[in-house]
């Protein structure tokens, strides 16, 4: 398989754990096979894969196994970003040697370098060291507290042929239009937010080419079909799929008000807690999240379960591939409380 463009559906893969909190490599293999069979490319060890709580040995093993399983069947962008350039170099070296097509580098969180420093002290160093591996900046200021500015992204693209895509999770559509203007047509913008994908792809001044999707862990086929329909200009099909899938896109993060110790406290349950709760309830390999992420509260569980019921009610076929591959009864899973405790 020859890699040509960053387009279509890429799954931000969860890392499944067992009850002891160890990586469930058998479950990982099943999930990878499911995603490949349903046409998705793969992004292991990103935020959805709980990379902050994986040690580097686990990190390497997840990437190696994913690349091996995907060989000749799908493409892999491995999450190797860090707030330490030397750590990101180490992770990127392993990913390149393992055979990943690209590396996903998140902006350096917490220490918060300027855009100039992000470019010169991080992205350029790695892009120069691994010229045969694609380098994909991942801009998500809500998580990192900093961001690579569009001008520095354009400079990177100008200087390095292996920097030809960005994962955009700023939510700033005008910034994305600026990216298209400054980086040109030979540059791929990937949505980093499921709920922004449709608009990013259909806006004529953005023209995103695909998505790195969280919800494609459970419905890779339909999300891939929506993306392809937009690319083909089949807006009737694209709009139909968007209407079916939209409730899922809105619960990547779940907000509730929880009452405890005499207080009413807003709680924001961030990715991957919602998708892992869904996967566990549906009977897919996922396991718990690693601390400090915990369990979703009953209110949160009710929200994601009701969304799954809503989508299932709209079109049962959306879940048929999942049901057949994992041999689960989705309707029974959604209706039985014991799977959601």
C-alpha cells in the first residue's frame, strides 16, 4: 500500500486495559482488526489511548503491535508527542523504526512554549531527524495551554516535505480557513473534533480531508462513509449519516452537575471516559481508564447510554458491523441495566 494523502477516517484508538490495569493486548488486536475490516486507518497512543499514563515500554508495544496488524491493510499515525523534545524524539524514533507512516505530535503541554519555540525546538527537530516519516502537528490548546500558530505551521510545511498535515482541535474555523490559505492545496487538514468534521469538510474555505475520530472506535464504517460522501459531493447521503451520528459526536466529552458532601459541583468527564464507558457497555475490549481518570457517574452513564439508544433507534444498521464482529447483541446490551453499572 502506498500512502498518498491524509484523508478519510482515522480512529483515535482507545488502549484497552484488563481489570488489573494492564494493557489488554488481545483486546487491542481485536479492536485493530475490527477497525481495519471497516475501513479505518489507525492512530494509537494518542490522548484517547491514554498516552499520559502509558509508560514508554507499553507505548512502544502498542505501536509495534498496531503497525504489525495493519501492515498492507491500513495506515498508522503513532502518537509520540510529549512536553519534552528528547522524549518525543525517542518515541518518534521507535515509531519510525516500527514502520508507522507518521507520528502525531501534540503541542508541548504545561511548559507552554511559544509558537516560535514549538516550531524551532520541537517540530523542526523531529521533522528533520525523520524525513521519511510524516510529522503531524496536533493543535489542541484546550489541553495544552499553548498552540502552534498558523504562520509557523506554514513555515514548517514550506521547509519540510514530511509536514503536510495538521490535526486541528482548536474549534476555531477561521483559523482553519487561514491554514488552508497559507498552506495551500497540497496540505491536509484533519478534524480533531468529531462534531466539527462535517462543517470543516464542507466549508469551501477549509476543505478538510478527513477526521481523527474518537467515535469511530465503535462506528468506523458509518463515519468513514460520511467522510467519503462529502468528498464525492453526495450531500444527500452525507447529511443522512450526519443526522444519525450527530448525537454520538456531541458526547465525546460529557458534562454533569454532581451532588456530594452538601455541594453541587460541575463535572466535566473528558475523553476517553465516555467512549470507554460506551465500549464496555456494548461488550467491546476497553476496560477502565487509568487514574487519575476514574469511573463515570450514574448521570454520565445515563447520558451516553441514552445517546446510544437514540442512534440505535434511528438506524440499527449503524451498529451491525460491531454486533457481528464482536458477537454481541446491541439491543440487549442497551436495554439491560447490568451492563451499565
